C-alpha cells in the first residue's frame, strides 16, 4: 500500500517510487501539510516547524491562549475561509445564514486500493501494471455541516499524485460556493521560479519563467475555454533548476474551461499554490444533500530537473488519461484541405488534391471547413450541418467512398458548439445561443456559442454529429471551436444560477464528447480551437491529439512546440507541413525544415499538392517514410529539449530516445545565420554512456562522447535549414 496512516501520530504518508507526500492531523483536527519531495523514511517532520506568536496572525478559539497557533502561518492541505488564514483560500462560500465561513476539521478518512473517480469530468485511470491507491480525507465544518472530501490518488510507479475535491452540503440550508479549488500546496519557502505557458491566437504556448515574488502571481482564463492566452498547467522549480537538476513541481489541471492558478509569496516568505476553476463569474448553488466535484489536478515532483518532470508527465498522460485505442498507435499521415483551398473548393478540386497526395505518402485526406451549406466564408453556415450540394453534388458519403477507393482514409471538420446567426438553427432556436436579454450579443467570427448547459441543445448536437460521422463514413474528425464565450446567460436556468453556466457549459461539452466520441471508437478525433486554444488535459481525455496552433510557420512552431513539450507528449501535438511563403508569417523555410518540425507532432500536410513540384512531392513522400520509420521512438520514447529557443537564437534542437535507449532521432534547425558562422555542437541526452551508437552515415560514437561533445550543426546548414541524425546502438 502506497498510503500509510499512523493512528498514533495522525500522519498520512503517501509514497511513490521516488517521492513522499506527508500530511498530519493536529490536535485540533486541522489537516496540516508536512512534506512533498524526494522520498523520506516516514519520519514525522512536525517538530521541524517553528511556531511563534506572530502579530496580526490570529488564533482559533480552540487554541485558547496559545498565541503561537495560527492558521495564518501553518502549512495546510485545504485552507478554510474566515478562520484567520489570510492567504489565498481553497474555498469561499456563503452559508445559509449569509455568513462567509468554512472551518474544516478532519472527521475521518478512507484508504483503499484503486483510483477514485470524478463524476462527469476527466480523470486519470489505473491501467494494467499500475499500482494506484486512494485516500479520501473528510473535513467537516461542525457549525454548517458542510463537508469537504480531499481525494488523493497515488500512482506509485509513475511518481504522480492526483488531487480533487468534493464538497457536500450536509447542512440544513442551501449554500453558495464562490470559489472551490482542486489543489492547494503550501511550501515552507519561496525561492522558486513560476513557469507557465501562454500567448495569443496563432502564437500560443510561449514559455514564461519568472521568479516567485512577494504578493500574488496568477495565470488563468475567464474566456470560457482554457484559452490560447494561458494553459492550465504550471511548474514551480527551484531558482537554479535546469533541464537536468533541481527541484521541480508540476501541476496539470484536467479541465477545458475557466481556470485559475495562483501563487502567493507570503509575509513569512512561504509559498502557496492554488489551482482550479476560476472564481470569476462562478457561483454554484448547493442545495441540501448536493455534491460539487472539482476537476482533477495531476501533480508530480522530481529533484532531477525539468526533463525528468516532462518524462513523468508524458508517461502518465500517454497511458492513464485517454481511453481510446489511438494514443500509442501510429497515426496516419494526413493531408488537410484548409490551407490548400480554404472555403474555395468543389468535388473535383478535393478529389484532385486527394489523388495528388497519394504520391506524398499521405494516408488520410481531411476535408476541413466549408463542406456544408452557406459556408463560403466564416460569416455564416454553422449550426445546420447539411452538406452543400452545390460544392459536393454527390454528398459526403460519395466523396468519402471515392477517397477510400484511392486507398486513403477520410476525415471531416466540425464545429458543433457554435451557431451562425445566419442559419436555420438560429432562426428556429435563437434562445439556444448565449445572449443576455435586452443586449445585442458580442460577435466572435460572426458566430455565437450554443448553450451546452441545455439538454435539448446537447441532444440535437449528438444526433447531428453522429449522423454526419456515420453518413460520411469518416475515419477522422477535427472538432473545432472558434470563439470564446460572452453574454453568458441561459434562459433555462433560474436567475440566481447564472453563475453556474460557465462550468455547466464544460460539463455539457464533456457530456456530448462522451456520447459522440465513445459511439465511434474507431474514429480518430483531433481537438482544435483556432489551433491550440483548448490544448488541455481535459480535452485529451476524449481526443488523443489537438491541433497545436493556426501558425504553421516552422520557425514559429519551434517555440510553440517547445512550450507544449514541457507537459504534452509529441503524439498529442497536431503539426503539419504547409506551403511557403507561410500564410501566417510570410516566411519562407525549406521543405526539409518544415517536415522535420512537423515530425515533432502528428506529422501531416496542409497544402495544395498542385503547388508542389514533382521533386517536392517525392521529398514529401520521403519525409513521410522517415516519420513512420521513427514514429515508435517518438510515440513511446522520451523527449529531450536540447536547447531553449528563448535563450539560444542561433538554433533549436530536440531529440526523442527510445525507452531502452538503443535508438534516437535528433532534430536541429539553424534559426539565425551568422557571418563566418560558429559551429554549434549540440550535446545529446538520454543515451547510455557506455554504449556505442552508429549514425546514418556509419560513423560510431559512444554515448559518453555524444553527451560530452554532441553532434554538430554542420557548416552547410544555413539559416532556417534543418538536419536530423538517426542513431542506433551497435554495442
Ligand atoms: C480554425 C482552425 C483551422 C481551420 C479553421 C476553419 O481556425 O484552427 O485549422 O480548421 O478553423 O475555419
């Protein structure tokens, strides 16, 4: 059992292979946080913590005249509200009598084998070979009867602990939750850097690293989705932590909606992290007997630096999150029509592209946006989901058959959550879209968002989408969402429940994805929200890959994919070769660089083959072959960042190494030309020092030499050019 409770001392010790997490119930029933770090020997650390009488840090009634006991200074697991702890709270609620207070004291616990579940939301699941144990700890407010259950899932071999919270109203009156965090983690010190990822549409997942400074720093989204602007994951690492060394704590929220991650450096230079649903516009009514479930957080710790943290996250996301068959399967090389033709196509043109793509190693042809009625631009058409028979007179099913007959799989694009005001659906059901009575709705790409908190809307979408997937005989579906939420008001919900809608929307989204995606276990789904606007572990529970960004420029993608790599494994990142000059940046980059960059993700093409020369098509075929030949290393192996593009302007390099360290693929791009250029030797990682590796040109070097000296970006590689080394162990 990875979880031990000591009755005498009241200590809970959670052990994974390399880490220990410790909590203690003190004499007043407060659940204290004692430790999270490298594995210890089970000792009680409580006597280490110095308690002083601190001015303006009040003492709870139970502590009597003991002025050294204050919830304002103790490390805790879940901070209450109105109990004298003035740091960031885990919960904020209005009780039936109007008071703002929650004072939770431990009232029991339960330890069991296996993993707890989270109702109607994503959560990590135990797989064959895993040892997973759970502890539930109950905190009760004796005055109101409100119960908080803290859930800890311990994935022993994976060095992962998951956290979630259930709040139950066991009182006699309705309560209203205004804040309910999934995880709180208190630290004894605060000399850490806060690493997080975010940017903007077409330049998301930028890497940000800032020292934790006095006060509160936060990232989050209030846009309805996890967003391009911030990603629901964070790392706290020791100031000097590098890829190879230093304490690192990582947190991933499995949620696709509004989120908040806040870090506070306190008056005594301690630190608190909170993560969960954003509290802005969140007001959840809990009637007597009702339970509120927070989304789950995946937590890991390592003392071995950022690469080790990445490997732990990649391993657990690859094996314990997504439930379908695709995650570790070789994905088909696709050709997507979007940047090839946008909305301007007909049957003939699509078939011409599909046919031409056969000589490029393509295995899946995807018809992106524009196949349905009134969709000649992004100004209309969403919601009705009828095939445009002017563009496709024989229908989608027929088109799909033609593509299948060429030996290709067939895919389509959908955007179920949206409606255009110029659509029949909107005419028939204007109240199905979010709008505030008396106000004209804010436009985003001239479309509105459907109210997924409504069951009738969800039923309509499930039926429509299932019908499209079935009649088009699709093997692949790209699920898009191209605006954020505004005017959030539902006419199905009573006035005082409007603060529930943003979360109910996400629950509704998870419900329809459950019903659509699980009905089609053989269909490969790819998530998308104007690129990576909803690139989160919540979506990855349903869909094994997400389009990384609308920016397909290989050089911009180096930074985007660098940011994603900290948490998300390569096979989750949609990445394609497009034409040059690039449609987003105007940059021209050699085809080889575009291909090598796309190999970091689910390799594919997004271009009109008619614009390629025969030689380029042959090159594409070659790259598709290389990708497939090495895909297993990338799908199952370990990922190493070999440079930081935010610090090193001259090149970007990364590598994938098979788990048994016998094979590796090293990718390098020169990102800046220099007069009399320097030779950069890129030091390799993850290889066995005492093994001999052979390169594709027959040269042999030991792992030790490759680690010490590395491999050069050769002289002939000019600005924006790329190269790859393939290594296999010979001795
Ligand atoms: C979004 C996606 C693109 C494309 C368009 C279609 O922007 O990110 O890849 O599918 O929608 O409208």
